[in-house]
C-alpha cells in the first residue's frame, strides 16, 4: 500500500503471521548479524542482510510482535526518483 515516511512517498509491504510471536528481548536482537533462535539451523544473517539492502535503497524494515499473537514485518521503500 502507498505510505509516506518522513515526508517521502513510497510503498509499504506488510507480512504477518499468527504464530507464537516473539518477546521484546528477541525483537530487539532480530536484526543483529548472527543472532538466531534456531539452535541447529540458519546462520542468523537473513534479517541482518535484508535490513542492510533495504537501508541502501533508503527504506526501512520494522517488526512488531506479541508472544502468542504472531508477528508483523513491514518493509517500506521510497518512491523511485
């Protein structure tokens, strides 16, 4: 959907689930390189790399979550010049 951030036009993409959600402590770390809650799977780089690529384009990625209620990730990208 169309969305404005800090006076700039762009588009926001929201992806939500109805899973187990994440605690505040986890949310604060999910964009850190090598942070993972998976013990034997993954490297903890996916969200960190995604955030870097989105920021390079002038965008932003955010996450909201509540334990027991799922999570919502929002990617905002600015309008092309």
